C-alpha cells in the first residue's frame, strides 16, 4: 500500500523499536530505512543509504545524545534537501528543542507520546507536500465550498473541473458533499465513490482507485459522493492517505465540499492549494462567507480562502473592498449571471462549460486557466486574478525565523 516513506535514526535500540511501533500504528507512514547511530560527516555511508532508501521523512531521535543528534540533523539537511526531518525527544529540554529546529527539523515529537502526535505530523507533511511548488507528479488541490445552499458550488466545481480536464487532462473531481450531486450534473450513474475509497484504504492502490472512478466522455475522473447522508467522518489519517494517493496520480484534484462544514472541511482546506467559497452578492451569502472564514481559522486553509462571486451582476457602489470588509476574503473571480443557460444544462446533465457560445462558459474556462497558472507560477500560494490583476497572496508560516535565530 502507498504510504509516506520514513527513515528512523537513533542511538538507542529500545527507542528504535518504539518508533517503529508508533509508525506502524499511524497506518500512514511506511518504514524504508532504520539505523542505530548517526552520520558524522558528509561522506558517511548512512547518508548514502538514507538517500538510496528514497525516504521522504527522516525521524531523528535526540533523546540520548542531543548534540550528536542535532549535528546529524544539520548533515541530513545539508546533503538531502528533499527529505523532511522530524526530531523525536523529551518535551523537558527546551534548549534541545530549539536547537533541533534551528538545525533543520520541521517537527518535534514527544518521545513519550503515542502514535497520535506522529500521525498529526505526517498529516501536516502530506498537506505541505500537496502544495509544494514544482513537485513533479503532485496534483494541485482546489476545494469549493458553498456560502449558503443554492449558491452554485457544485455547478462551479463541476464546470471548473471539466475546463481543467479539457485544457490539461488528468483531473479528478472528488465529491465530498453531504449528499453528492456532482454525478447528476454530469449525467453519470456511478457504482462506487468516496465512501468505498475510505472503506478500502487498507488495500488501496492505483488499480483499485481507478476502479472506483466514474469517467465522463471528456476523460474527467469522478469519485462520486454518497447518495444518502452518512454519519461517519474520515479520520485525519484516512483523509491524508486518500489524498496522498490522489495527488500522486492526477494533475489537478477538484473537491466539491458544497455546504459541508465540519472537521472534514477543515482537513480538506488544509490539504488544498485554494479554498474557493462560492457566494452571491446578497447579505446572507456574504454573512455566511464571513462565518466560514472564522470557522476555518483554526487550520491553515484560511490562508488560501478566496471568494467566487456567482450569478454576478454589477451593483453601483458595491466594490470588491466591500466584499473583503464583510467576509475577510478577497474576491478571486466573478461568474456572470446566466440562469437561463445554467438551469437547463444542469437538468440535462450537460455542463455549460461544454458549450462554446455563452459568456459563462468562457468565464469558467478563464477561472480554470487562472487556477492552473497560479499552480505553476505561484506554488502553494494562490494568485489573486481578477480582471487582469494578479497579486500574490500571503503564504503559510514556516520555521525559517526559528532556524535563522530570530
């Protein structure tokens, strides 16, 4: 089964056994290399073995000899830039914690804790990895949320996904709505979907994932939503494992979360390059969008939160600054009002973006192009693109200040 490739380095055999048990319990990490002892020079064979193992994460145990472990972290950081480093040790040594972070560790794990802390760290690593600029084979993830019922979230997600598929290929639309409607918009009758994927993660591989997809004639892959409400929520580990496979198999992942607002929505937002709140220019939509921003403040997804104004009609005296003031979200895109084109397109299962003439079709294709351009040019930070203007958004915080000693 696909998982995060993890290397374990320690000077204590008992700690190695404990680390292996914690890693196995996460069901997200997979041990590819383990060694008792640390590298002591840039030419040390341990560094060569670490690179040959193709590890994505190295866990360095600093519990026994912090100074030697911190030196090892510096060597790994200097010689293997592509490997993330987690330090593992007691929480009672603040000096060692700060030193390990300055040396290059991106996470610090309490060595006496169970697997939950390690699972959270690996989940954060997966979230960061899906947003790494220029990472070959790593899809960009765009999640659509609805400010209120009927705002047109599923319509926006479906049409954007199809536009990306037509322009770039290798796109999957994942329906995480409480009751999935994306298949109806595409006139599909799926046999499997998201729930099947979550229930079969223990044996999931690319072949099984392909078998759970429903294809449109344009080549868009659809992982369908449930046909009736379901009480269970995926755990952070389950969601991370599913998206780890998706981002390694597709170029773009478009998520329709619709009006869903729960812990899963926060996780989806954290895993996304852009979180697009679909709203209209009415008081209820804008009020709700502001509350959604507040709801997502506990995660990192808020940094990528942007507004898509649907059924947009220019209102004299009402500006993008007014939207920002009301919602704390900048306007990314304005989709024109075209109810008489969109309504029959939904009823017939033929999305409007497949039509050449309507202005709304051109708008969705331009939105898809802006998202694709932001993925390649802006990396993890969405580019604010509206009416020809592009401004880079602030990114998430990192440990550069700690490492620089600030």
